[in-house]
């Protein structure tokens, strides 16, 4: 039984990817070499895809959904079937390990799908007009959530697709990065996570803002503030409670 999400102004979420991605997930380190990586959760089911698509239709404004490259068409069909407006898919060009087989180029990008919900009229967002892709490097390390997205990327997404005071919903919050970004930027946040261990970690992490429970959050936040995009957002929100 999935919760309703009509309360949400904006949906930002990172669902599991298709079965092929999970089956072929690998990692590489100097000490341990290349090895299969158990992501710790099941691959995307059609039931879960349909739920996220329904959420996108019920959400008042924007939905931002991470996807593997090959699944964009299936997401577009699901979104439109459930009543959301598919807008476009933007590449996230992240760090990528070399292709281990050596017989083809590596897969160096994931997709960020953008859709719009029930609100009619003219759309608006806070991002740059010349955006062609996201280039934030993905996280590396054994201690992180297997699908954790970098905080500076999530700060961009939250600041560009939501306004101060709006409610951001993440029904698959994992380690809570969307919630951390929302707390920093003065958005209300509602998150759901089926894994109780990660749910508690995410809660502690979100409630630690602005001190930051995890050192890498402080580092990513510093990078984002010093970056041009972060400076523009800080100026936009000057005087807001979050700052």
C-alpha cells in the first residue's frame, strides 16, 4: 500500500533501476579490485514505477526522477498513462569506472527525468536557461548508501525545481540527501524509506542540518556554495530562514 502524495508541491526521487543494471552493478578499488556490487535492494518493479508516475501526476508542480538511460521511454509512457506531463530527460554526466570488458565505451551518464503535475498554466523554475546536463561527480566510498546521490547535485535540483516554503516529497529517500538539501534551502520535506536502518540514518542526517552529521555533506555544501549556481541561489534566498 503506497501513500498518497497530493500534498506535495514537488517530487524529487531516485527509484531503483531496471534489472539489467542491478545484475551488472560493479565496483572497483585499489585494495579489493573489481567485484560485483550488491545494491541491497530490489530492481524497479512495474508496480513501483506506476506508483511514482501517479505521484508525479498528483504532485502540484515539478517531478524529478532519476533513471538509467535505457528506461527513459518506459518512464515517459508510465508518466503520460497516469496523467503527468513528461517534459524532458537531462543527462547527469557522473564519474564512471572504466568498462571492465574493454570491448565497448563505458556508461558515463544517468538520466534525470523532468515531468509536471496537476497545476495548469505557465510553468516556472529557478534554473539556468543554458542547462544542457548535470556534471556533479558521484560519490565513492564503502560507507555510503549504494545509490546515494551527491548533495551538491540535490541542492541544484531542490533549488531549481522548488520554491522556498514548498513541500518536497521523496517516497524512496534512501540516505535522505533530498531531505538534507530541502532543509538547507528552507523547504518542507516528507520522505519515506522501507529500509528501517537507512530510515533512521536519514532522519538523523536531515535533523543535523545545518551542523551536518556526515563530513562529506559539509564538503559538498562548501563546494556548492562556492560554485556559481550556489552563489546565485544564496543571493535569491538572502534573508530567508534557511540561511
